[in-house]
C-alpha cells in the first residue's frame, strides 16, 4: 500500500493556482493527490496519514533548471570570470581537452549536490562525455540529458554521428527519471550537414533538441558575415551555409526551430529574429548571469516577451556563473531587466520562469513544475516567516538554500 503524507506549511504556492495561506499538500506514494488549505485536507486525510508541519516555511514545486553543464562544475576553480567570451572559450577548450570521464563524473556529482541544496528537482543538462547522465541517474533527479554533438568537418561526420547514435541506444535502457536528448552544440561548431543529420536522428528517435544560439557578437559576425577573429578557426564549419543569415535565421534554414527545440541564450537577436522566434514553437533559456560574466550583452527580454516568445530562466554551468541556484538567477535577472519606472515581470511571472515554464521548455510540464493532482511529488521547502506580509517577495528575493528538497515524496536534501 502506498504511503500517505500530509505536508502543512505557512504558505503553499502551487504556481498554476493562487497561493494558500496555511496550506497543505497530500501525497500518495510518489504523486500529489490534493492541494488545498490545511483545514480542508485534514478532514479528508486517512487516519494513519504521516503528518509533517512547517510553520515558518513556503512549500512549492521543486525548482527547474533547464540548462546546466554539470561536468564543468570543477572548472569554476580554474576558469576566470568575468572575461570576454573569446578568451573564456579558449580557456574552456583547454580544460575540456584535458578532462577525463572520471573527473567529469566527480564534477557532475558535486554539481548535483548543489542543485539539490538549492531546491532543484528537474534539470536540463548539456553533457559532453555522458558522465553527468550517470551522476543524475544516481541522484534521482528528473530531467533531460542532451548529449553534446560537435562536428567541425563533414569528413568526421560519420564517426561523430555513430558515436551519438550508439550513446543514445546504449543509454536508453538506463533512463529512470531521465529522458535523453541531443545537443548540437552551436551553429558554428556543427556543419550544416551534421546539424541536419542530428535533427533527423532526433526526429526518428523522438528526442528533444537543445543548442546554444545567438550568444555573442562574435558568433553573429561569423555566422552572418564570415567576419571576425573566429573565421580563421571556425569559418570552415560554415563553408556550405548561406551568408547573410543571422544565427536564428540560419537555424530556421536548417529546420531546427521546431517543437521540442530549446535555444540557449538568444542575446544577439534583432527585430526580425524576434518575429521569427515568435512564429516558431521553440523555447528560449535565458542565462543572464552567464551573459554578463562573458560580456556578450543583455538579452532583449521585454521585446521577446511582448512578441510572445516563450522564455524561461536557467543558470548555465559553473564555469560561467557562481551558483546553480535558479533563485540567484532570478534575482540577477530582475535587476538586469528592471528600469526606474517599470517592473518587467510580476513576482508570479518570475516564479513561473523557474518552475512550470522551465518544465515546459523541457517537455515535462505534465509531470512537474507545479503542485497539481497526479503530478510527481517533487517539492522544495524554503524558510520564510509566517508573519511575512509578502511571502512570495521574501521567497524570490531573500531565500537562499532550500530547507528540504523532495523527489517523488523522498527526501533528497535536508538542511542540517
């Protein structure tokens, strides 16, 4: 028989429904059964229910971080930031070439622990070696692992494609709480033929796609005009691509802007790009701290949102940011996108960007991202005074570590 738990908190934030003062969540097995005020739920709870009470806390769905690089966790100790993107990229290439699977696994395990500490229960992970898949599988975290794909010439394409296909086939049997995806790295690190073949593999296998796009001015100069210092290093990758297309329009030419595609960054976009994105069924992951640290510019978030582009928040990896906390990302974003007269988004909208919207970006919003019956019992608890007049403001702009993180009703992190 499934274990039944009744969790009571000073405030419950379902995300897709109004907040509940003195709220409660009834869990049956690994699922949510009911969400309501405590007074209502205690009357219908079974006599032998396990009761947990948190009088100075906010209970909400586990946070969702839709773009990370967990294998890069230890690079935080050696890769300098802030610094210009080009210099950062050269340092990263050096580190990546030296990294073993064992080092990547140890780094990913440390990154996983940080995610849990910050109340994250679902993640979109961009994995170069596949080591982070193992670390995430061990942890019980939910999410999508996008296997990175880089192919700088068509001569190496058959081998690279075989490696990717083999990894997908071999890993399918071990997914557990995870799903598999493919990650053609960026418009300038995969040949047009390679990009299209990865998209074909994704369509054939029913896999989501994630790619970095329109991150830096150097990327745009290379992709659109074949100009800039990168042309000597990466210009040959785009030999068969048309000139005059921005990174976003080039991805559309490739057929990448389709359902199931997550674009990371989208900083260097113009009005035409934004109009195109609004017409395509894609999601965009905004990583404002990484953008600032790598000095690539500021995403035009207001313009994107006004155009109807679907945007969520993500942290990126620890080689370019200081933490894997979605709340840290949110706080930075709020300042970066607020002028003297306007709050760009309400607190409720910001919360959606690290819960239900981020889950939707990964194709998991039917399972996680809000407190609703039949969704997984993935929860995060943050300490906030029961006397707080603006509990959501206090959560979003004061809370740091979670006091408790649960996945499928199971405690995976608890503050000591």
